[in-house]
């Protein structure tokens, strides 16, 4: 076994059950200045950091995913526990600090009990003692420390009270470990017996009967009034059987009500959706405008040449298509963070578990799928919280079907094309219809794929849904902001290089080999000439060769190679489809009128050879259907490969969803024609 | 013998044993469902499943199929 003495500084690992205040403690000790480390061969990530210098401890600090017990069930949990025992890069921790919710001592003591019997050096940090005090109780650190034979520290995460005691205990522990030999760590498989679990809990119950004490009399006077206010039932004799707090139970009487509960759930989800789109839209336009201006700034100030175009069309536009989604992702994570921190998200997962289990999913698939409506990339990453491997892979599999925000500009353009100018309200109805259709069709597709799930996911394991419903509380804004910042950073770092890279490849394909196109210049402004040159360049580019190659596939669905080129470009990111269309159809206007001129040139576009109208009602609806199903996002493919640990699932996703998109478009276009709609 | 899955709304029960043959039994016990504990059914989801049970001062949402291995006195 590798021990961390091979390294320079001692290793301290933080472990704790979910909702025990572990991350708060990590942020307190690290000053939020951390980096992520991957467990080799898996996607489970850790945060590591140096402890802040003001605490004067020279040690490496590692945060780990929340676990309730040392006996792993799922593959991800196994990785989490394995890394605690012996991380391939970091070794075995010299000291384990475990956070315990004081109000849930009788459940949370299981983990430290197991850690101690496995032979780790443990410090227990008691959190949420302020909430316990409101119930008129406190825990005797001395008695608990004696019963478990390890250091126990009380810490208030919000006021930081008690942190100096933790530092002191950490230092004395590290000193003691320094002089004694390494302890032998007992592997977890010898802890596996179910009978042992019952015995451990019996021991815990004995300890607990001893360690709870009433708050001192003078403090109690003040707390009693608080008690009356909170209507918390407190009875010294039934310490083991604490009731969950009354306020939570009252709120749940509504939010988990059979009828009202589901209604509230639908309203909350509806509000979440609308705000993702409506609040984010102006911000996204702002980002878009910024990059468009930056682009034209470069074009105006430098000699036109391949390098200028590489910077403007390749790099700047590529970076723009990464950053344009950041506002939406930030808003999504703020809302999800508020819902999670308040305690509602767990209830949402519970309410939706039954319907989702009918199609082979799990209540825990709910949050990742919801995130999928903003962007598939953070959504696929969020699927890590699903313990059952088959359900996790299945969730990842169908996330690309969620109508992500990159499809919105495409829908907006095609809707604007389809509806009569004097009836703008039709657009809203149509967009709503598209979302409704896409949700219904994802359910149907998921239901069909579930029939083949054994072959696709080759993972067994019984389905399970056991989830702690935390007490309701006012969300902590700082925690939400912190989480949002980290998730957004993760999106940019993960998807950024990928989208940028493919933008550059596509730029190359659309720019070469015809670098210096000849166009008619008479009677045009310089801006129009530039657009004409671009269109000319594109028409003789590698991309158009590719487009012509797929012409035989485009004809049956009423389209031609020009739409094909735009569909290929859309693989970098779906919204590129719109700008690519305007290039292919030689839109010669300046930027500000692009949308309306694009519409009129789409109206005038004719099929080559026959001269028939290209963008008919049937083709436009067909295109919308194509975008509903197709997986046209290489970043999603890359993240899916990374998260599923192989090429099988991402390749199946590309193949199945693209084939499905083609088939559905074919049926739509020809079906509409059959009924006389051209 | 009754199980936790058969509890009525706001009904209490005392756990007599956990059915070890159920694949989720270990996880259920890790969440604190052990013999002798008093549990209470707090609410049911819209589709009657999963149910929310109070155990050791905490609310746990659990599917009925899994609550079925919690045997009551």
C-alpha cells in the first residue's frame, strides 16, 4: 500500500455523509482556492488544496464525494471509497476529518465508526450544533470523544466558531502520527457483514443515549422562546426518535401533497424553464453582439488575408459560440442551486421517480435531464449522482434528446420563416408546440430504447431510490454563487477547447482551397463585397464538396447540398446553422439586417436544376423535426465518451439519433406532401 | 407480517427486522433503518410511490418495493 510519507507533506482527507457541511468546511480551510483531480480511469473528481497559510498547517487537503458508509454499492461509490483507502496519486490519508450533522448523530455516526474500526486516524467535526441548540440540546464533546477514542470538535460553519480547536486537534494528531508507525488499514470487504451493521448501530444508540445533554439553564430561557416560536417538539426521553422539524413537515403537507404537490412541481419547473430562456436571452444577445463587434473590428483594421480570417471567423467566432451559452448555464445553475439548497430538489426527484421508473429511469435522472434543456454538457456531468450504473448510462444516453438552447436560434429562424408576418403570436404557440413535441418524443424514444437496454448498457444491478429529504431552509446565497461559479468554469474548460477546436476545423473546411475568390464588385459597398467573397469562397470549399457528397441523402427529404453544408457546420455547435445558411445563400446585407434579409433570400431560394422553391413549408417543418432528434454536437459526443468510459455509447447515440432524425424528417416531409402541403 | 410499505398516512410502526435477501437491504440499513427503531409514514408521492418515512429524525424518500423489506412488529 502506498502511503503518503512518500510525499513531502501529510495528506488530510475530508469525508462525510451528504448534507453534513463537508464542503463548507473544505471551503473554510482551503479559502476556495482549489483544483480538481481525477481518480484515474474514472470520472469521480476530487478537489484538492493546500490548507490556508493562516492556519499554519503544512498539509494537502482532499475533499471527497459524500458517502454514508464505507461499504461501496455502486461503481462510483467504490471508486470514492477506494481512493480513501489508497489514492493512486495521493496515497492513503494520514488523517481523516469527518463532518457529522449533530441533529442526525444516530445516522451519521456510522461512517466515523467504520473509519475508526478500519484503522484510520479520525477527527470528528460536529456541525449544525446551532440547530440542535434550538431544540434545547447539545452534545458533550468530551463524552463522545471518550466513547469513540478520537478527537471531537464542534464547528459552526457560518460563524467559523470552533475553527481554532479544529486546527489545534489537527496539529496534535499530525504530530502524534509523525512519531508512531503507520497504522494498518483494514480493507472494507471485511466490514461487509449485514449483522455487523446492526451491531454498529446498537453501539451508536448506546453512545447517543449518553452524549446528548440539555443546554445550560441560563441559555435555555432564551432558547425556550425560540422553541415556542419554531414549535419544535423536544423530549429528552426520545432522543433517538427526533421528529423532523415541524416547519418542514408542514411545508411538505403542501409540497408533497398528492394533488397540490404535483401542481406546484409543474409550476416550479415551468418557471425554471421560462427564466432559463427569457432572463438569459438579453444576456446572450449581449455576448453575441460583443463577439460580432470584435469580429468586425478585426476585419476592418487588418488586411484581408487568410490569417485575418483565421482570427476573426475561426478564433473569435469559435470563442463566441462557447461563451454565448454561459449566461444560460449560469442562470440554470443559480436556479438549481437555490432549489437544491432550499431542499426542494430532492422532493422533485421523489415526485417524478414513479413516472421515470416506468421508462427505465430513476428519480435521480431528473436534475440531469432538466439541465439538458440548457446544455447537454453540464447535464451529462450531473448524471454522476445516479448510483445505479445502468440508469446513469441510460440517462446520459437520452440527454441529447432534451431540447438544448443551441436549437433555439434555429427554431426561431424557421418559425419566423413559416408564420405570416401579421400574426407574430403564432410563433410562441409554435415554439411551445416544438418543446411539447420534443418532450413527448423523448419519452417515446426512451421507452423504446429501454426495451434494448440490456444490450446497449450491459450493466445490471437492481434499481433503487432511497433519498434523504433535507429540512427546508433559506438557501445560502454564497454557497449557490460558489457552486454556480465552479460549474460554469467546468463547462468552459470542458466544452470550450472542443467547440473552439471544431470551429477551427470547420473554418478550414469552409475557407480552403479557394482563398482568393473573384467577385463582381461594381455597385456594391465594401461590406457587401466581403459577404459576396465569403459566399463565393464557401461555394468552392472543401465543405461544399462534402455537402455535394451528401446530396443524394438530402433530395429524399426535399433539401439540397446547400442545406447539407449548413447541417455539417452545425456539428460544431447547432446555432452555427443560422450563420452558415446566410453564407450559403449569399446574403449580401450588413449585419443589422441579416435576419430579415436572410428570410427573404430563403424565400427566393430555388432548387438547382428544377427551379422549384427550396424552402417550402414541408421542408422547413422537416428541418425543425431534424433538429429535434439529431445529435449534432461534437462536444456532447466527447463528454459522453469521457463520462461513459468508452466509445460504444457516444457512437450509438450519434448513429441512432441521426438516423432517427433523418427518418422522422423523411416521414414528415413526404407525409406533408401526401396531404398536399408542399 | 406488515411492512413499512403498508403503513397508512401518518401511521407509526416499530421495525422488527430487515429482509436481508433484498438487494437494497444494506443501503436501507445504512440510512438508519435497524430493528427497534420507530418509523412514521409522513407522506406519499402523487403516484403513491415513493413514500417519505421519518427515521431517526430525518425524512427519507424510499420506493415501496424497497420499503417492503422493512418488517414491522
